[in-house]
C-alpha cells in the first residue's frame, strides 16, 4: 500500500468529485475483500414528517490484507493488529438486510 509520503506522483486520470462522509456505516466482507460503506445524515426526501435518514454516499472495496495498512495510515497513532481487524470483519458478516 502506498504511504502518504510516497515520493512517486499521484496521478488522477479522471476527475473524482469529493464526497462528504459523516460515518463509516458498515463494513461487509466480500471474499478476500472488504466493502466500506460510508453515509451521511440527511433530511428525508420521501416522508412528510420531519425525520433524518442515513444515506449512502460512497462504497469502497479494498483487499483485506490492505485494510490494516489503510487503518493505520488513517489513524496515524494506533496500530490495530491484523487479527483484531479479521475478528471485527468476522463479527460483522453481511446480513440479508445489507444495503446493496
């Protein structure tokens, strides 16, 4: 996995708009990968009474063996052992009510 201080240039071949993310809503295991589902709270567009909904704004699929490195890079201060990440993913196996 590339580190933030990797001296090689980072090339963006297509314009990717920024997405505001309010939370990591779910992690699903997909074979040797994990799907990270990010969401934001937003006022309901479909109901007349005031309520907020959790709306998916991004889904990222990453190989499980790189998930640990990504977490360490993002946190920058806490090393999460790979066994702990695997245990978390095993506990959070996809359910039938998962977002598609």
